[in-house]
RNA sequence: GGGCGUUUAGCUCAGUGGUAGAGCGUUUCAUUGACAUUGAAAAGGUCAGAGGUCCGAUCCCUCUAACGCCCACCA
């Protein structure tokens, strides 16, 4: 026993063995543990990582924080579960597999839908659980028997039911409207999947001649519009000015000639037009702009689609332009306008151009038939529950992010034209191809024409539509009773709207209750010089390498040591090294205790009473630290808690008490008791080393594992 | 354009309306008996700048600057 401690602590040999011990002991599964039925249950749902993902420091922070809460609460005797899962991550996963196919010289189109999906499943089987193994290496005490995947049959059922429910309630509708479109992924996107990037571009001032018969006069009478996208003018169906703009008052109602297309389009007045931008007159392209689409609807304008789903100009753009890429078309248009003397001037301009969040392609706004979830009713739920304080967002200032998004949200485009995901439970009639029926299963007989076989919609749902159901769709019927709502959702700030808000209104709609009592928005981990960590820039740090070098406990220590609140963390590796030293310190202190406290004393005897003043003092310090740590954990001050744990053990216990005990003779069972209590205190933060020690020194009759010891 | 956050020791960060704290780093000394992944101690800060409130401000208020983040259909 004592000999085990002759060498320094070696995390590598201990961690895998200890994790196995926990898993095989069934200690992660609350149904296999004795729990205190009088206490409220405690549950956390793991934000399901993407199947495409590999562990980064953000996950490590999230998992460590969650694990501290779970381990702490489990030790207090509450029925506690941490439920893990994986997200199918529609576009992200599809893109990864497509990339692989490209390497093999083929494509999803060549394979066809069915074969392609098979390939993605294969890929999922191969890589799907890799990231979860990485969570295990961190020591995450998830109940793996409850693992869920968002495309599991049961989960998928729940998703489709939700769709049908919303549809029957009139909250889901189909419409041909302008959407964000990624020409690379060939799918629509929701507003939240658009990343705006500042782009240096030009503002072209183009003359639109008034439609006067006299050709000479025409060249002198024109209206100038300013645009960043001259190529879309091929689809213009009006010029708009602000109704209160005196410059254009007389022109409203007249017509101009759209250059190149040579077609008459009206000058209209619309309040959405900003008098101060450009010339105060704008071209209106209802097919390729959200604003213009609205203006077009109000004024009954014609819609001319000049950009296709492949991101190239369509035939409607004219024979000279059809098939050209956007920038080719732009260049050609500008040349032509110049030739005709219709270009007044060009200015430099900084614009925010929408990019695909997943593949970074420049997005187009174009019209396509899509499915939308009405937000007006659902958002009210989500606003109310947070305003009333029934769901708390911590830190509180993020409530502003949340509320301001909800208050300005547009209907959610939930359909995607990719293949990997939940296919819409919508069946179209083969005769009247625009008519459809919505139902969970394919109808035996077409209710529309009465005899066709019907064709299921090709579209799949936005991944976030299914993620939004996670808090209840991931739970079994029994678990719903025990664990809904969960106590706290722990996540990063960039998905407050994308995910948190949508979970909240989904939970309200289907369970009439918030899915979690609190949302904890944890810090973002940055590089040491304050830059965002990113794989592509090579600024990321791989947590697994840190675990290999220093041990999982050391990594957990290092991350939490720096987690003092919502302050973003500039990651400092020396904190991880400090963690490694601390693990070793605990190890060595144990060696000393074993050498001195000969009688390991039975479990009960170990609760000896303090005898000397030093005993009393260290006990007092321990109890104070414990109370303080409890308080900090419960208020999510993890860094503060860890500092106290560290201070107590290193300084009060080792530097003072152990040093003193060297000079103090007599009964030394008390020091053993303090050591055991310290292990409990440290365990939520550094589970491996504490468990490893506990397994070696635990008195007869004590718990099978430290992780299920009683906190008090 | 709108919103938010940060600025304290060489580095990463705590903290308080009334002598400024930790880890790492640096310096000195100690130690062959738990641990050199050690112990004891020291040096090191006009708490971003300006103004205000107060007996007193690093802390509260206003402004400025730098950095960072989120949101956004002004073409």
C-alpha cells in the first residue's frame, strides 16, 4: 500500500483504470445508486456535440464545469444524472462527407440520395463516438447508458410529431419567399446561420433614364440609383424613393427605362427607403433582397429572378449574361453601363456581406419555396419566461442578447435542401404537384387526387429545429418525470439565440414549462494574446495533448483555476502545470500520512475527534473551506472555489498542519481523517487522482468509490 | 449602425468605499526523512487616462482611449 506512493503520481496509468472502475461500477447511472428520495433531483444535459467535432478547449471548459456540478450534487445524495448525446449536425456533417467524396472523385449527386445517406451513416458510425471518448478522458461522469443521437428513431419520431403539431396549429406554413441561400451547399439557411463579413466593395451610381419618347431628352432626364450589386439590376422591377423626399416628389408614378434590359419600370414611393443613402433613390429587385421583396409585395411588383440556385445568372438575366458567375456578370454590366454613359460615378464602400456559416461561400438572397415557423406566438413565451425570472440567464447581461434577438426575430426558415437530417413529414400529390398533406406516416392513399402514391418532400429540417427539442426529446418517459426541467444548461454565448432561445420556446410549447431553471453562459477561451482560438488559423490548443502531457486532473485544474466568472479566459498553460504539481502534492501528502498514521483506523474510527490545538485549527479551516466551496459551486464561482480548495490543502493542511505533525507525537489517526475529508473536497475538481488515492487507502466499510461518497 | 465586456505585479487573473492579493516568473536563503513537481522569505503596482461625488475612490458616476465579443436585410 505505502509502496504504491513511492513513485510520483502518474496520471497516465491511473486515469483509464479509474474511469473503467467508475463505469463498470455503474456509478454514473442514478438508477443504480442509492439516492436520497427526499432531495430534489439534479440533472444536466450535455449540449450534444456535432458528430464532426473533435474536443476543443471550449468543450473541455463546458464539460469540466458540468462535471463539477454533477459530481458535487451526486455526492450530496441527490438523484443526479448527466445525459450525453450527439447531434447529427445537418449541413456540417454533410459537408464533411461531401469533402471526402470529392477526394474520391465523386459527389453526392453521383451517388444519389439513398447511397449518400448510407455513406453519412457509415461515417457517423466510424467517427460519431470519438468525441465522446474524449469527454471520457476528461473524466466526464455522464450516464452513457442514456446516450442519445438526434437521428435515433425515437428522437426522430419526436421531431416529426413536433412538425405536425406546429403545422396543425397553423404555426408552420409553406411559402415562396426570399431566403438566405448558399450556392455552394445548395440550400436555404436561417438568418442565424449567416455570418456578416466586412467587405471592401464599391458603390456604383447608375443612371436610369426617364421613359420619355424623345431619345435626346432621355439622356438628360434620368434618376440616379446607388447600388453595391449592379448585376441584380437585370431583375429590377422598380425604382423606389422615400415619399417625403422633395427631390423626387414629381417623379413618383412616372417610369424609367431599365438599362440593358430596356424595359419600363415604375418609380414608386416607399417609406423603407433611406433618403440619406446614396442618392435617395434605390433600385428594387424583389427576387434578390429581403427589403425589396417586401417593397415588391406591398406595391404588387413583378418578380424577376436573375440569379439561380447555383449562384449563376439565369436566362431571365438575358442572353448575354445567362450562365455567368456573379462577379463576371457584375464586371460585364459595369462595362456596358460605362459604354452607354450611364455610370455616373463609383465610390469605395465598406459593406457587410453575408457568408455561409458552414462553408464560407458568399450567400445569395433568392426566392424559393420553403417552410417557415411563425415566431410571433412562440417568441412571446420565450420572452415572458425570462422576463419573469423563471428562467435565469447567468450572467444577467446576456438576457439582453436574448431578448433583443427575440424581439426582432423574423419567421424561421426551417427547411433545408440537403439530405442529411429529418426529412419533412410532408407528402405531395403527384397529380397536383403543389398540393400536399402533412402527416407522421405516408398516407396509404392520396387524399388529394385519390389515387397517386404521393411523394415525400425532399427537404430536411434545420438541425436546430431538432436540437431545440433536446431537453425533452432526449429523455425517456420516466426520465421526463424525474429530470425535466433540468437545473442548469451550460453553454457558450454564441448559441444563445441559435439554441437556447429555441429550446426555451419549444419547452414551453410542449411541456408548458421551461426546460431548465438556469442557463449558465460560460467564458470563451482565447489564446494567451486574446485571439480567438481557431483550427484554421492554427491558434487552437488540443486538450488531448494537454491531458497526455499533464493529466486530465491538471487540465481540469488549469481551466477552472482561470474561470473566475464570465471574464473570457486567455488560456495560460502554466495553470495546467500548476494543476499537475497540485495532483502530485496530494499524492505526496498521502505518502506522508500513510507513513505516519500507521493505523488506517476503520471507517468509523477515522472520524476521530480533534485533540491538539493544531487538530482543531485544521478542522476549523477545513470546515470553513468546505462551506465556502459549497457556496461558490452553487453560485457558479468555480475558479474561486478551486482557489479555496488549493489554499486549504496546500497551505493549511500541508504547510502548516503536516509540518506541525512532524513535531507532534501521539495519536495520528486524525490526520488520516483530514486527508480523507480533503479528498472529498477536491474530488469534483480533480476526480482521478483523488479516486486513485481513495481506492488505495480507503478504510474497510467505506463506499466503493470516492465519487459516491457522502459529501457531508 | 446597435448592444455588451475588458483595462490591477514581468505574464494570466482575483479583490475591496478606508495598509493592494494569488498562481507562474524573478531574487535570496534552507532542506539528505511526504514532495526539488519542496519549504521560508524578498523584490515588483500613481489599480488605462481625465473629470466628478465623498472625510476618503482601484471600487460609485461622466467622458476619453485601446482591445475584444455579439447582434444587424440601409440597397
